[in-house]
């Protein structure tokens, strides 16, 4: 029997909209890329919010995980349906993760198989992989997952943000496998604007977050659990690296039984304190 928790056309714990919120998405476009483009008008990056002088107390919005709570925050600011243009000040404050996950939730509410993916964009600066989240949707006619940079649709970072080419975005597992094969320098992968958040531990952290996202638990960029904190502190060794090898392989193969088994591992399962 198929694992219905991996039916990506159905919402997960963090991507379920309230029944009262479903009318808000009725006026959105029918095509997946159109939906992703509409989400650009719903989220505002914290740096942009600060430049606009938005009050500091609203910055906590970036810590909201469930999409239904993000939508509730949006409608508190402006009760209009989600296809209506919003001023920057009436958008929810969030990161690339919020762009990707809100789009994923709306697509799932429409019955479109979709996923938020955690990894690295390689197109923001030559020779660097920056921590990033994108949205995938399933194109059954082409028999493949299409990767969309929801936050940067219409931008000029990459030629086709609506259909990212192989290698332009690497999931955490893809970047980890390339690091282990000696293809990339891990110290060129990390979080933009930081001096310390670079290296193998940043890649392994995103590999674990991407596993969680494939299990429909789309955590925040900075959520840590299991041995992730120890990895960031350089306190893990070959055994943990081998576990991340397994994670990378299962995510690459898109193997539901393997993803389910690994997600049950005590070092990898998302704890209730994050989901709660």
C-alpha cells in the first residue's frame, strides 16, 4: 500500500489550509508557475521590511511555520483574497522558505503534487552555493518534477527561474553527494551574509531539512534537531557522515520506503517541539 503521507498532492502538517481560507485562493491562476508568481506578492524579506521601517515586533512573523497561520497573519493585515495585489507593508515577513512553502500549500490545496525543497542556489554568485528554498511541482506530461524559484520569478539571477536547469539549485542531499565525491568545495556553500555558516555542516543540515520536507515537514531555515547542532559545532564524525550519505541517496532516488525509514531515525525525525 502506498504511504499516503508521501502523496504530495495532499497537504501535510504545515501545509494544510483552514476550510475558511480556501475561498481566499479561488481567484489565483490555474497553472503552477502562475500560483508561484502570485506568492511573490504575499511575502516580504526581513531586510526589505527593515528598509521600509516596518516595526520590529512584526519580525517574529518569520518564525511562523504553518501556512494556515501565515495566511491568518496576511488576512489580519489585509482581508483581501490572495490574488489581490498587496502593498509591501501588508505582506507577511518571511524568507525563501516561506515563499516556497506557501506556494506548495496552495498547489496542494488545488490537488497539484508539489514539494518545498531545501538546498542551495548556485546562481546568486559565481562559485558559491547560497542557502535557499524552492518549490517543485510534478509535470505528469513530462514525467518529471519542475523546480521553480518562487521568490525570484521574474528576476535575472537565472535564465529560467520557472524551470531551473540541473545544477542551478542543489538540494542539501545533492550538494552533500557532490561534496563527498570531491566535486565541490564545501566551504563555498553556506548562508549569505554570514562569516561562520559555511562548510560541510551547513550542507548536512540542509540535507536533513530536505529529508524532512520530502516527508512533508517543512521546517524553518534555522530549525535544528537531532545531531544537527553537534554537526555545526564540529562534534560529529564518520558515523554521522555515513548517515547523511544514506539521506542523500534516499532523497536522490525519491524512495518513499527509504525516506520513511530514515525519517524515523532518532537523529533525523522532526521533534514535536518544532511542529507544536
